[in-house]
């Protein structure tokens, strides 16, 4: 766990938040005493049902071309 003082936290808040999002816990101290800890918030993940996955994949275009060709064509279409 990393420790930073309040002045440093104010100056580098965006960086500290990014580090906390990446999983690092960071303690912020005032006058040498820890007062706050930055850490990620556990988000509940919604399970995906097989029926919902099939519904999405059934709407995708079917192609006999290799996947690389399909991706390349989609990329090239987006450039114009």
C-alpha cells in the first residue's frame, strides 16, 4: 500500500485515482496520520445467459470469408 500526504494527493489526484482503479490501495495522510484510503469499488457483474448471448450473436452478419478478412473490411469501411 502506498502512502501520500494530502498536498501530494491534491496535486496528483487523477494519477492516484487511476492507480486505485488499477487495484492499488493508497492511503492519504494529514500531518503524518492516515485519514483516507483510496481503493476500487467492487462492482457487481451481471451474469450473461446463454439465450442473451445467442440473441446478440444471431444478429451478427454471417460470412464465408475468414475472420481476418471480415475485420479488415470493417476497419477499412470505417476509414471512409
